[in-house]
């Protein structure tokens, strides 16, 4: 090879060599490329090896992790098997325990079953014994009930008899009080006649004394004139001045003697006049002293009976005390009316006595069937406290009468002890919880100065005829005349009778015109068969038949088997509360059982009503926002002392309570507010 390489190549060989060189270079270049590719491949192989190694490492790690996982799984499997074995053992133990428990339950069930069987046998025996005892008890109870019912019926009959007796006693007390009132009035009339006779006698004596004095004076003048004519010429003939002076003195002496005679006559007349005046004063003093003493006695009795009401629990005793209080209040009213007290001193005391009388009348009506409520006892206690204040005032005034020179006229005059005491008391009724039992303004009446006229005057025979005509449907029999009496300015005849139901009947017929002033009768026994609406219709028809057709119902209240309806006169759509009539209807037989028209007869007249200055909507806008108005109307309400006010009446609710609010239609001011009180005695106003 070396030899061949040292030879000089030929051209062809050179070309070939060049070509070969070129090819060699190409091969070298290709080899380089191949080497580079091989290096790259080697690198790639190395990288692949590295990757392989890395993958192997990872695989080894994976295998290691897998081996660990397998080991852990194997360990977990072993633990699981161990747990399963433990659970199996526990289950086996639990099964054994359940078997023991089931066996125990079966034994317990058997024991319970045996016990229940024994209990059933015992219960069956007990039921048989109980049924036997119950049968015996029912039999004994039936016998006891029968005996108790028999006893209760006997007691009920006894109670009815006692109630009838009490009613008769109450009516007798009322009649006694009315007769006493009539007697006192007759005494007052007799005293007034005696006073009038005294005044007439005094006037006659004064006239006679004056006439006698004038005659004596005329005679003295005549004698003096005659002596003057006789002595005049003689005096003119006398020249001696001393003699003339003597004659003048003698004439003066005659004048003095004549004056003395006149003075003696006047003194005699004055003595007679003073004697008559002192007799009249003594008569008045005795009249006032008796009225004052009677007032103290009546107030003492009222206080005692009111105090007893707070401790008694017997309906019979409560009713008896109520009747006594009614009589005492009427006597006290008579005594107050006999004392010429100023109106500002009289009003408060008269209002207190009137309130006590109204309260007692209400108790007398409701105390027949059950004891007083706590509210009624509290009211009686408050009234007793007010009466004790009145007693203190009367006792303080009575201390003044110990002086021998004391005159009762000084006790009752303006600024006197009694007037001052009454004025300091004010109106005791204002501080009392006012309960009105017969609807709005049932206590308020006007007081005209003269008796109203209803027609011509009737005698008792004509009045009895008017009574039987007015109550022809009641079949009155055994009519008896009780007497003639006055209720304020209204004079009436009183009668008693029996109606067609055999019940007691009492009525008053006015002496002027024969109007029914009031009447009262018994309610029939039995179940309630008439509603309040029907009772109102029957009451309205009854009043229409008696000639009271211009009235409208303004208040209704039901208590037990009685329905009381108040009617007021109505004029041009205005309800006239002073003109009030109260009617009672029996809800068992639907018959009118009572009526009282005193306020209507006393006050009813054609009025000149003022024109409202406020409309109803304007007045309603003045009400409290708390009041929800349900109804309204315009009306005339009494204010006392004969005064009346045109008002709007608003009935509504506030805070769950029902109210009646009266606003003046002229000024918009509050005139009166009533709150409705629902009690066991019915619906009241406070």
C-alpha cells in the first residue's frame, strides 16, 4: 500500500484521485455527519439510558412503593381479618346475649301474661263488686235526690212565700212612707194655713189699731178745735200778761195730755203687734227645729243601715235594710225641703240623699235572689263615709242650739253655721263612682216653679175610673184607695188592687187630668219567652195606648226576667232626655209590669230649641282620636237647676270599653261622658 502511495499519480489517476479525494471528503463529511449523528445518537442513547435509568429508578421506586403498598395492604388485610374475626366473636357473643335476652323476654312475657291474667281475674271481680256498690249508691243517691228535691221544693215554696211576704212588707213600708210623707205634707199645709191665718190676724189687728188711732186722733183734733173756739174769746178779754201766759201753758198741758193718750194707744197697738209677730216667730222656730231634728235622726238611721250592708250576707236582711234606707232617704228629703236653705247649700246634700235613695231602690230590686256583689258593698261603704261627713256637719250645727237665746232662723240663713257647713261640703256626690241604673240622664230632671197642668181636676172616684179604664186588660179587682200624696209639684191618688194573674198591683193617678204617673205589678213565673226587641215593641204600644205617643226608646237593659226600656220625647228629630218615661216588661209573659212617667209629666212641654252652631261632623272632629264612633244623634240633656243643653250624643268604643260622649252643639265642649259597665246586675253606666 505504501508503494502504491509513493507513485506519482497519472492525470487520470489524478482525476480519479481528485474524485476519490472528493469522494473521500464527502465520505469524511458523511462520516463526520455520521459521527455527529452517532454522537447525537449516542447522546440520545445516553439520554435514553439516563431516562431509562431514571425510569428504572422510578420503576424501582414504584416497585418499592408498590411493595410497601402491598405490605400495607397485606397488613391492612390482616388487620381486617383480625377485626372481622373479633367482630365475628362479638357477633357470636351478641347472638348468645340476644338469645339469652330473648329467653329472658319470653320468660318475662310469660310472667306478664300470667300477671295480666291474674289482674283480669281480679279486675273482673273488682268490677263486679264496684257495680254492686254503684248500684247501691245510685239507689241511695236517687233516694237522697228525691228527698232533697222534695226538701228543696218545700224550701222554694217557703222562700216564695217569704219573698211575697217581704214584697208585701216592702209595699207596706213604701205605703207607710208615702202616708208619712202625705201626713208631713198635710202638717206643712196646716202650718202654712196657720201662718197665713196669723198673718191675716196680724194684718187685721194692725188695720183695726190704725183705724182706732186715726179715730182717736180725729177726736182729739175735734176736741182741741172746740176748746180753742171756747177759750179764744176769753183769752182775748184777758189783759194781764201773766194770766195770758198761764192760759197758754194750760193749752200746752192739754196738748201734752192728748199726745200722751195718743202715745199710749200707739204703744198698746205696738204691743199687740209685737205679741202676734213673736207668736209667728216662735211657730216658725218650732217648725224649723222639728225639721232639723228629723233630718239628724234620718241621717243617723241611714248611716247605720248603710254600714250594716257592708257586713250582711243574707239577701232577706239586705232587702230589709234597703227598704229602711229608702224610707230614711224620703224622710231626710222631706226635712231638707222644710228648711229654707239657699240653693247652693241645699243642692249637694239633696243630691247625696237622692243618690242614696236611688241606690237603695236598686238594691231592693236586685237583692231578692242573691247577696250583694263586692262592687255594691264598696258603693255602700263610700256612701256611708259621705253620710258620716254630713253627720259631722249636722252635729257641729247642733252645738249652736244649746244657747237659750239661739234662734233656728240664724242657723239656716246665709252665713249661718248649717249653710256654711253644707257649702264647705260642696257636692259629696261628685267624688262618688256614679252608677246610673236606668240609662243616660235617668237621674236628671228639671224643676219647674209651678205644677204642670194636664187637664181638669178629678176626685178619687173619677181617678179610680181612669185607672180601671187605662188597665182594662189587667182585669183589676179589689181596688182600694190608699190616699192622696204629692211627688214634687204633681199631686196624685194612690191605689192598690189585684190583677187577673192574682198578683199585687199598685198605681198612682194624677189629680189633674187623670194621667198614669206610675204603676207596679208582679212578673209572671216561667221561662223567658220574649226577646228585648219584642219587649221594646210592647212597651211602645203600651205608652201609645196611654197617650204617650211622641216618644222614642233611648236605653234598654235586661236583668233576669225583666226588661227595662227608657223612652224620651222627641221633637223635630231632637231626643229630649229630661222628658223621660221608664217602662218594665216581663219577659216571661210579655206584659208591661211597671211604668214611671214623673220626669215626662213634670218637664214635657213645647220648647224653643236653639239652632246648633256646630254640625255633627264638626262636633265629631272634636272627639278624642282614641274613640271609634258607632252611632250619633242630637239631643237635649238636663244640667240641673232646671237648665238644659243641646248636645250631640256619640256612642263609641275606646280601649275595649263602650262610652257615651255628649258635646255641646253650641260650643263643642264636653257636657257629660258615660262609660258602660257590664256587671252581674245588668248593664250600668258609670
